[in-house]
């Protein structure tokens, strides 16, 4: 049995939109990779694949604590349920850069989501608008 080792080049984590676009895209690629390996798409596996040396239990706990999620909880696709993933990326940036969780640029993070997933509903819109004229609907 031959195992292929893939060297992964990690992007430099910064608090700007360009970095956030790369992180959103990398999150989707990681989801597809883990799915192909029949592994759970969870915070622990994401961090272990992105930061193989640094992802010890303390690092994982710090990220999970900041984003209020458990490490083994399975995450849905980022394009469908982006809010938990936004908090995860926000926590990763805060831990890796050493800045406060609340100083991560959320406007840039949300704009980066719209760039990475152009056909999805923007992250800062909670619901789609209903048509104003409901009288045009015919109930039979």
C-alpha cells in the first residue's frame, strides 16, 4: 500500500480581505478532501490539516473556545451554513495573529465570503425578502 504525502503551503494568516478569501476557499477544499477520505468535517480535523505541527490540544481548545463550538462537532458545507464557519475563521485569525477575537475585520470577512461563494446569499443577510404584494398569490 503506497501512501502519497502532499505538502500543503499554508497562507500567511492576516486580518485582511485577501487572506479571508483564501481561507474561505481553503475551507471548501478541505471539506472536499475530508469527504473524499471518508473523514468527519470538524474543527479538529480542519486545524490538524491546516496546521499539522501547531494543532495540539491547547491550540484546538483555544480556537473552539473562541468560536463557541466543539472540536468534534460535524460542520455543514460553508456555502450553505456560513455563520459557524465565519466564527471559526475569525477565531483562527485571532489565535494565529494574536489579536483580539473582536478586532478581526468582520466586514472584510463577509465581503470575502461573497467573493469565494458568489452564487450564495451574502453572509450578513439573514433571510430573503418576501414579495411585497402577497395579494398576487392565488390560493387554491
